[in-house]
């Protein structure tokens, strides 16, 4: 199964007046590159997120956004006085005034503005851990499904170009014996005209050497084998991007050799068409996990 490295998913869960929001989006990358955009009060969940994501993904630059949003439509929040903190302030003020009797006392406004004194009915962050895990798994399910759908389109595009290359190989292969024979005849004629002293045996030897240079039957066989391997990988399970990228290099190498050794215009043209199809496949492969 082929998976694209491009994907997107979003999940959210309500908890009291707040909504936990998780978003995943990714683009292609040579390795797995996890980037977190996590709200400060949820930063402790980053290792949990990294573990879950890393267990199911192999490649791609993935951005994970996690935040806690207050639901403004739920009405006016109920403020709660932090009585424990208030008691600590009272004791601290008494201790200070025991040492500094002339020191002024805290005003009501100062107490109410004290960090942590007033707050909404707060959510216990520790209780969110199971919820964050559940949310991440649900988002990953959607995310992987989107990658699979995109991967199917990439695989179809590659298969279409494989068919095009097979058609070119099938068109070129029958021409090779004819091309080699014609090349032998032309080289033989040129050698006879250029060097009258060469005997027939020496001419045959020289022609055989030159003919080997234009015989591309081996390159066509390797092209066909590489195409078979590409299709096998497309049908296999697991990450395939790196293996396919290597095969694109090998296909391109054989197409270059075919173009350089060709002694016929139509074979050279077919080699150039192959290189174009290989480059199109390479573009698709760059986005495969």
C-alpha cells in the first residue's frame, strides 16, 4: 500500500467549557520531522504526542497543533476565589508586618489581581492525558486515511507512466537487431573506403567492437526488470518512497545509456520520451512515504 507524505486531519473534544483541539498536517520530507505547536499549559503532553505519532509514521514533515480553547458561547464564566492562596497571602502579610509594623497592607484590588487568585473553574491538566491520547489516535486514523487516498492517486499516476515506458521498450526492442545490422554495414563500408589494406577478418573484428557499442538489448532488459520491481513495490506493504527513489535513479541511468548508445533516430527519440516519463514518476515518488 502506497501512502503519500501529504496529509491533513483535525479532531476536537469538549471538556466542560473548553474544547481540546488537535490538528495534523504534513508535507514531504526525507525523514520523519515532527514539529509541535502546543499551548504552554499543554506542553507536558508533547512527549506523549511524539511517541504516538512516531509509532505510526515513517516519513514526512508533520506539524502537530494542540491547544485548549474556551467556548465563548457557553456563557459568562464563573470566577472562583483561590482560598488556599488567600490564606497564604494573609499569613505572609502578617509575617511582614510583624517585622515592619509601618508597612501598608494589601488592598482588595491588589489581592484580586494577585496571579492565580481568580480563575475560571479550572480543568485539571493531568485528567486530560487519556483524552489527548484518544484524540491523537482518532486524528491519526483520519490522517493516515487521507495519506492512503492521496497515495492511491500517486500510485495510479506512476503505473500510467510505467505502461508508457513498457510501450516504448516494446517499440524499440524489435528495432535493435535491424539497427545493429545497419550499423555493421555502414561501419564496414567506411572501413573499406578508409583503409584498403585491412583484410576481412580484421574488418569483422573492428566492426564487432563498434557494434557492441550500439547494442542496447541489455539496457532494455534492465529497464524492463526495473519496471517490474517498481510495480512490485507499489503492491507491497510498508514505506516505499526511498526504494522507489533509488529505482528512479536506476531507470534514468539506463535511459541515459540507451540515448548515448543509440545509432538510430527513432531509438534516441524513444530514450528521450523515457527520460521524460521517468522524471514525471520521480516527481510523484518524492511525495511517497
